């Protein structure tokens, strides 16, 4: 697996140890014209520390020949001490009147300074218009996202060595979208990593059988499978599997598709009782209202009902919930003081429209 990163993936949000177990190579942005990717040195340092070879890329913005020379020199100066395995020029716009010549000059300028391998990332929709001389580059990298899912279900229409097949990929170690890439030419991974192999890789995952247990790392989708059914089999949630595998549409999985199942959150369930609120249930289970909404597809946190089964995560805390049967003279504010809660909590727990309207023998949650 090859990924590319930039400031869109904040360095502090990455669990490098975990993510590095799932990638073979990382291509890191140094700059976008005058804008330096402020954390690019951190990316190189951390991924290499965990055994992953890194390359560098810069976004092409040159509007004239002077800009070309200056940009190439800036890219070199900012990255040379990191000794990247390859130097990639990211061409997604057409700012120069003669893009073919300009990109050739950029490549030559990098080589003049000492870059050994230079590659071109070319926007698929501009490939013909740009008319770049790919023979001048050591490799070509093209994005093509197919139907927009996180799986590789398309190929570029033009010759390429690396195919960026999604911008919605998910991998353990980073809890948001990643660009995922695969090699589609006869070049080996070592060509792009300057012969350096990723060191800290897990053993190849074992596919589960039809009697799969939750210890399996992956599951191969079979005809008739649904993501919700697979989630139930592995005691997790559809949402957790979506996040783990970068699946945007839970109704779109294909027979033969390999899904990560190890690492998906295990689940418990809770049956909603009269007077419960989602915030109260979240507190009792050591989680958040938002997390429960996401797990259960709840858009309105105030709309849950008695008897509803909710998926919850975490360890259930010992219940401190208390109920009180209203007696003559009781008030919500008085009950709040008596039980160490607040009037607002009692109103919310019991869906009271008016805190001044309670009646004798009414059962209220008060803690």
C-alpha cells in the first residue's frame, strides 16, 4: 500500500506506529509553490522511524520560465537533506503557456541539482491537454477514482505506474480520509523506494472461513453478504467496518472483496427504558452522545423511545440511575436538590414540557 500525505492529514492526528504497519511507502508533500507544507519534515521522520521509506512531491504552479527554475530549486533546497527515494512533480493545473516544455525544464533542473529519480503526477482529466513528455520522467502517477468508493474499481485511461484509486481511503492509525495508491505497471515497489523495503510489516492476514471467529483479521465477501450481516458476525457495527475499510456506501460491497474486520470496535447493546436520554445512556457507558448517534444512525439526539435497542461501546459503569414516584408537594427543583441532580437534567431525562406540571404517582428519573 502506498499513501500520500500533506497538511490535510495533521501530523498530530496520525498514529505512526499503527499506520506504518499497513503501508509500504509514503509520498509526502514538501510545498505548493511558495507555501511550505509545515509538517513535511515530521512526516518523513516519523514514518522512517517506523520503517517506512518516504518520497517527496511538490505542486507545480510555475507561470513562466523563471518560476520553473525557482520552484525546482526551492523543492530541491527544502527536501535534499531528507534524501527522498523519489522526487514527484504534481501537475494538476496548467499555469504555464507551454506546459510540456516547462515540466521538462523542471525535471532537468531537479536532475541538475542531484535528484536521481523524478516522477510525474498528472491529473487524469488534463492528461491530453497537458501533453507532457512522460519519457523524461522515471515514473508516472495518475489519479482515477472510478465510482467514488474506497476500493480500486477502475484504471487510468493512460499509461501509469502508480494509480491513485481513492481519496476516501481508511487505514488503522488515522481516523479520516487518506489517498490510497497501488502499483499497476511492471515496476516493483523497490523501484519507488530506492530499494528500501518497509521493515515493520505484520504477517499476511489470514482470510476467515465461513465459520470465522472474531480473531480473524480479514473477511472475504461472499455472494449475498451484506455489510450489516458481516458486522453482526464479528460483533461490531456497520459503521465501524465502513470506517476501517473506507467504505462510503454500506450497500456497495462486492463478492471477493477483502474487508478488514480485526480492529473494528466490539459492541454491546442497551435497551432504552422510559425516561432515558441519549446523553444519560452515553454517560452510563463511558461514551458520548455524538458517538452513540453515529453508531446508531440517530440524527436527532432527543428522539429515542422505550424498547429501542442501541449499540453502545465501552464498559458499562455501575448504574447510579434512580427513580422517584411523585408525592403531594413534590417539585422538580426540590427533587433535583434531594437527589443531587439539576432541574434541567430531570426535565431532559423525563421529556417534561413544563417542569411545573408533574402529577402524583408519576414516576420520574431523578439521578
